């Protein structure tokens, strides 16, 4: 099952099928195959494949396995590439896990300035 799912993820990444990417990542993570999933995503990035969600997914995966340094790296990349509001929130959570409360507050304040957050709060 592991190899089948990893192959499915590789194909989904190559064809940029976001639904299959997300479903397959979820299935792999449900089987606790975080490292395998991360390696597959990193290999895709290294081969030039990118989509808007890959960095966020990698940040989430590395956070799940407790590698907050790698998680931080990928959430920052998600912010840089896509200004993804979810990455701001998860990056702040990483900072909290590492006792960097001031950095967490700073990151949440940055997120509060995003149009998507401002629109949500104002409605």
C-alpha cells in the first residue's frame, strides 16, 4: 500500500492534480508515513515540480513529526511563494512549540494584516 500511495502521489504531482495530491498526502499521513511523504514532496520540488500547496504540506508534515526547524523553513517558503495565511498561523504555532512567544505574536500580527484575514474579521 505504501509504494502504491507514493507512486500515486508522484503521478499526481507530475500532473498537478491538486485533488489527488491532497487526498494521497492525507492517506499517507493517516498511515504515519510522514517521512516518506516529505521525501516524495521534496524530490518533486528538487525536480522542478511546484504547486501552491507543496511548501505548506511540507511544513505541516515536518511539524507533525516534531522537526520544527524544517517545518519553519517550509512555512516561510509558503509565505514567500504564496502569502498563504495558513502558513502564518502554523508558523506561529511552531514558534510557540519552541518557546518563541514574541516571534509567534509577530507572525500572528503579520497574518492579521492579510486581506483575507481583514475581510474575514470585518464581516
